[in-house]
C-alpha cells in the first residue's frame, strides 16, 4: 500500500473514531508524519500507533493528536502554547490551525531535530525553546490555548496562570504507569471548569533542571 493510501486509510480511521473537526482532519492530512519518525519506523508512519523518537519519548498516536487538537477548539487567530515539542509533529498540526505556536521541549537533541523539520517544511509560525515545560513560557503569556503532551500528576497551576481568560487547556493527568485521562480546562471569570475526555498513556511531565 502506498504512503498516500495509508494516509487516506488513517484519516478514515480517525473519522470513525470520533474526529469530526474538518480543520483538524485537514491539518493531519497535510502534515507528512513520516518525516517525524525515526527511519526504521517510517513504514509505520500512518499506522494509528505511538512510536519511539529517542530520549525515552514517543510521537503520540495520530488518534490522540487528532482528539486533543479537536478538544482544544483552536481558532486561526489564536496564540497557542505547547508543552513537550517531542518530534515536532503535534506543533506542526497546531501551526496549521492557529496564528502562532510557542513550544517548549526539555531535551535539546529532540528540539534540534524538531526545529530542523520545521525549517524543512517551511513552517514559520512556530517559536520554540529548550526549557522546563512545567514552568510554561511566562514571558509570552497569556495564551488563548495550552496543550500539554506529557502527563502531570495533578493540574499544573503555573500553566493555568498563563491561560488567558476564556482560554482552554487540554492535558493528560495521572500517575506514570497508572490510569491517565485527558482533561479540558476552561478558564471563565477566573474560575476553572473541568471536563474529563478520554483515557490515555503518556510519558510523565518532568520539571526541574534540564538535561544536557
């Protein structure tokens, strides 16, 4: 089966699994996932599965990327913060949906690879730094939307503080190796409204000193 046929099959799978947002489906269709996975896994790029990318991290399965992007309800004028750049795949999907993505990654080798991919794909509305994701990016706050791609054990209040009034944050919460679920937090009148969306398995959100 050709790469194009695999991609079409994946989009059909996503539709069947509850991804109804046509902008999100279009973004996923336009981002070449094979460029974000290590060479040995390139033939699995359009399988609905998570794949290793080094540094103990993974590229999330396309269904999780699509459902979390859909839950974020991103508009094309919005400023979005992503915590955990990883391969850069989710950032590029978001970049197709909003005005600007700010993305933070603690592993410098992963960030360097992701930035190389952004340049190769001529994606110019992503700003990235190596940093402690749990700290967010206070200098650029507030953000209309925040997406976290690593599981916190509890709601990270530092990130909630960086969310604009009326904003939405989508993140996985739960213990490593235990049950985790994706939450959607809406900030309204300074209060948070929480919805529980679906179960997931993510690497943990780590804070503190950055590795070299």
